[in-house]
């Protein structure tokens, strides 16, 4: 269990988590439940048997929160609302399905209004580092991005614009209607109980799966999108959950976007090195230069989060990857043996 900060809300208050059938939303539901919160409402548009995590003792609802009526139902009697619902995935999905990503703006727009009308006290929006100006991310040796680097605006098309405009909605609901909103810009969250195949997975999960497949099939080779020099920072899910809790319960951060990510910059080639070391294998690398690869470099400047919260994500990448690799390896083995995976038997 993750060490709990001293910031969590009243254990009897109703917490609503939308996007709870997904990776981060499901983990956040379990996080609050393990901390003794008695009233949690988990919401996702996926049928409940398809959720990544289903937490005992939680009210679970299948609702599409891109519909206003469903948002009103989700927010009924809520004290805190955590909006992690979005149509998104890894870079392959983001680059090929921009309209679907943009349409997620309906979710935050309707959820904010429903939360305001329901008298919600605190509202969290999961934003993304994809909102940052792409002109600042053209070099793998990128300087870490500060919160102020969002403007002048030139985010990633589709997904990045949706997130940036949704941040503005959150800020205006505080300015005009007094709804306390909190905004975290996630930097590449990874860990177990998330997408690891099918096209929506992100780089850590994809590379773990590819290494596992190469070992199992004896190919001795791994395909890498791009030339492997592109750089990122990756945050383990436990750090993400603890960060969300701290941010939402810090009134110095009302309507103030803040980075939530690791500052441990690594190239994709180095990421592959780490996974190979964990797996005890060395593979030939086939670079797919025409595949989606995103910006050349992106890292999180954690000056603000250290100053305001006295904390920052700190779980080393190698430690988090070892846990993630072991979980994906187990999922892969279950599927190969014809047994249901975690999601399939949820």
C-alpha cells in the first residue's frame, strides 16, 4: 500500500471517480478505498466486466459522461469529483485518432457543469504534458518544461489542444462560479493493471510486451518506433496517485495547473536497455522510422511541485519497470495458456 499523505478528505464524504474503468482511474479508486473511504462511486462507459480494476465495496456505474444526463447522475451528492475519463492512448492512438481525442472536451465540459450544480467542493481534472508548446520539444536534450511553458500555445494536435482548453474551463469555473478545481499535467504514467497491447498502450508497457514476445518466440529482435533517441520521463502509478491526493487537498493549487511527473529523463533506447536487463536478454533493434514517435524530447520541471507540496514523484524508473514487467509477463502467460487476463476476468 502507498504511504498516505495527511491530506485526504473526510472518510464519509462521497468521492466520485469518472474513468474508473481505466488504468489510472481504477488505481485511484483502489487507493481511496484502501485508505478507508466508505463512499466511493466509480463511473466508466465501458461495461463493468471490462474494467481494469473492480474494487469491492465501491458503487460502480456504467455511464457515458460525454452525455449531460449521465454527468448529473455521476455527480449526485458528491463532495469530490475526479475526472480521469478521456478517449486516449499511446502515441499511435493520439496521432491517428485526433477527432476522438478532441471530443473528450465534452466530458470535462459537462462534468464541470454537473459538479457545480451538485455543489461539489473539489473537482480534479487530469491534464497532460501534451499541452506544452511543441517548439520547446524538438531536441532530445530538452530542458525540463515549466508550467509557464504552456504559453504561447502550440500543443500537440487533437489531444493536446483538448487538454489545454479543458484546463481553461476548470480555471473559469473557479473564477466565475467558485468551484474549486485542481489540474495536474501528467507526464507518462505507467504501471501494472493498465493497457499493454491492442494499440492504446504507452511506451513502457509496449516495450515490456515486445521483449516478452521476443523471448517467448525466440525472434531475438525488437521493433522500436522512431530512432530510439527521443527522450521522456515516466512516472510510476503509485507516485501519480499520491500526487493527485496531495494536489486536490492543497488550496494553494486551486485552478493552478501543475506538473505531475518524474524528472528522470531517459531515451527510448535506454528504456529498452532497462527492460532487457530486467528480462535477462539482449535483442537486435529494428527501428521503424515512419512510425508515430511524438516530440523529440519532454521532461518535467518539478520546481513548482517541490516548492508548493514539499514532495515530488520519486520512485526510480527501474524499480517501477520491474514491477510492471512482472505483471505484463504474467498477463502474457495467462493469455497464451488460454486463461483470462486480469481485465478479462475482472
